[in-house]
C-alpha cells in the first residue's frame, strides 16, 4: 500500500512538472505564441525593407523618381512653375 502511495505521489509530481514546471507545457505554449508574433513582425519588417530597397534602386536608376521624390517629399517645384496650395 505504501508503494502505491509513493508511486502515485511520484506520478503526480512528475505530471505537475510537465504541465506547470520550468520548461513545461505552459511555458512551451507561451513561447510558441511569442514566436508566432515575432514571425509576423518579421514578415511586416521584411516587406517594408523590400519596399525601401525597391525605392533605393529606383532612385539610383531614374531621374523621374528623383523628381517625384523632390516634389512629393520635399515640396520642390521647377523653375517657372507656380505653386498653388489648396487648404480645406
């Protein structure tokens, strides 16, 4: 009878460690969730990096891209043009 109680206590102790202890199932599930979130963030950053890389290639290769950037981002105009600003 004592052996059975010791065996049951040992099994319960081991099960507790598997489910709730360090490196157990709960920690594993939390790490899986964290890993998935990080993968999603990485994919977003990767797409953003690809957009920036494409823009760099455009800037290196084309004057039209440089002109568009100067107009849109820096607010520049060509000589002789008239700038109109519409305020809503």
